[in-house]
C-alpha cells in the first residue's frame, strides 16, 4: 500500500458504478487519466433523451411498472434541469456524464433508480447520445454553411458586371466576372452542404439496445426506441454499432473539407486586402490592428480561416489513427472520439459565421480589379481562339500568339501594336483590347462572362432553395 501511495494512486472514497467485481476502489490516477466528464458534459441533454426512451422501452417489455417508469423519467428530467441550470453536484466517482446522471437518478429514486441501466451498457448508451449530438451538430453546420453560400450569392448579384483577373498558379490568366468568382466559392460550399446531408443519412441509426456488444435477453425492441428518438432506423449488428465511429470520422472529414474551402477564401482575402492587390477593403468590425504599427489593418479572420484548416485535418487524421488499430467491439480508445469532433464543430461554426460577416461587409474595389484585369497580355487566349475560329489549328494559333508575346516583351513594344502588325491579325483585333471586352468573351455554359454568369446564379439560387427545404425536413 505504501508503494501505491508513493506512486500517487490513492484510492477514491466513493464507489464507482462498476465496483462489484473489485476488492479495492479505483485509484485517483486511474480516474484522472480515464475521466471524460471534463468534456462530455455537453452530451447531457442527449443522454437524458436516450435514457428516457430506454426507460419507456423497459416498461413496454414489462420490466418496469408504469409507476416505476414515471418515477425514473421524472428523476431524469429533474437531473436534466439541474444540469441545465448548472446546479448539478458532481462527485469524485463520476467518470463521465452518463454515470453522473445515473448516480443522481439513483439518489432521487433509490432502488427504482438502480433499474435505469437494465438491459443497457454504456457502450450503446454513449453511442446513442453521441449520435444524437452529432445529428444536431450537423444540422447547425448545414444551416451556417448555407448562410455563407447565400452571402456569396448576394455579393455576386450586387457586383453586377464587375470583373477582375482570374488566376492560375497565382499568375494572371483570363479576366472573369467578379460574380463568377463569388459563385465559385458558393458552389464549393454547396458541395459541403450536400456532403453533410449525406453524412447525416448514414449516421442516422440508433445503437440503443445493442448492449455491451451482443444485445440483450430482456425483450427490448430497438426499432421502437429508434423511432421514439427520431432515428431513421435501428442497428443491424450489435458488434458493429457499439464499435462504429465511422460517423465521427465522416463528420470530421466533412468539417476538414469545409475548412479547406474556408481556407481558400481566407487566402484570397489576405491577398486581396493587401496594398499590393488592393481589391478589397475590410470593414473595421471584421479586421484588427497592430499593437505596435498604427497604420495596420490586419485580416485576422481570413488568416485564422486559413490556419484552422490544419487543425481540422489534424482532428480527422488523429481519430483515423486511433480507429485503425482496434478490434471489435468497444475499446476504451474510443473515448478519444469526442474531443476532436467537439473541437472541430465548435471552430468551424465560429469560422463560418465570422467569414460570412467579413465577406458581407467588405468593400470591393472594382475599379482596381478592372485595371488589373485589363492587362493586354490577358487577351492572348482570345486572340488564339479568334485564329481557331478562322480555321487555324489550335497548336499553331497558340504558337503564333506565344511568339507575339515574346516579341512584345523582348522589343519593349506594346502587345496590341505587335498583334496589329501581324499579317493574320491586323487592326480588327484591337476590339479585343477594349477594357472589359475580354471578360465578356467566355459565354459558354458555366463560363465567366456576365451572360453565362446570370444563368449560373439562377441555378445557384435554385440550389440554395432546394437545400433550405432539405434542412427544414431535418430540423426539429
């Protein structure tokens, strides 16, 4: 015993709910290392929801009387009220929120409360509460992502025929409508919405009734509690459902992909708001200053949107690394599933709302954008396509225009003058160099010209409306 105390493993004075098998109480070091109460308290409402459904199932199976059922349900509701009001008294033996709730119910109901866990394991109990929480979290993320899609759509409508340089390799490529650029972000985020809906459909399975790993002999009906809890269905294999954390990994992937899209928005706003670009001026409410440099206006939201993507990716890869080495069924390693998901959901919701505010309130300097987009060299592809329309093979046309660019730069002659002097082109090509002319050229479906963009924005609006209807179907 002296050696144990030297190692800092002093036994706890109160009993764990699983104490019957053991001669000694758990050591403080064990409890400190294995506890999850510090972070899983946010599952309290969902645990109580699942527990009430479980108790109703026990009544239907004639294991509890109606009087016992109502007594336990009332105790669960009182416990929920205490937790919500932050009046709940935790004790040292509370390993997690689930055992804390059961302990309190037993305090309130005595021997009747001790029947709460009949036919149930923490394995299916925790999995049920966590799936319920994740369903709600996905709903919130869909709502916040759709709101950002709408912001990009609204900005696209507001900017009209404004245009800016389109980039590849961060080098000017071809002019595009600013609305086209905003819509590109809108479509990417719309895919995130679709992924979240898809993820939600797969996780919408109730584990309640699977027990520790093999179900129960007590005549409980998983389908009934699944319906009562609002799940689309019940599990098909108890071994699988108690150990399955696919839904956590999938949700983390959805957040990571969403974070990557937010990062791309952030990267552009960092560039656009720089003096070198000058395309955008951030609203004072959505920028910060420097503690030393009085002139600074920093794009912190954009930078953090970029930075937090790495955090989301880390949360995903960390969980996958945990899952890849586990045999069936439940292993305590799975306790590591919650903190990364809680963190990712919290941070991406904050990010979505902050980025929405930044994009919505920014001032877009369309004259600066147009000046940059009217770079004569940006007309090169239009000239090549003009030659193609007259029967010149594209590779030959590409070579002709490439040689003209080289000649212009080498001789220090304006590109337009070099082009006009070419025997196959001449003065008729001057109209392509008129400011804004190049931006209006790409009228193909989904292209960056204003006319094509109008069609695209109508389609994006239809997608937003459709996704809002889908969201209404899953909201309580």
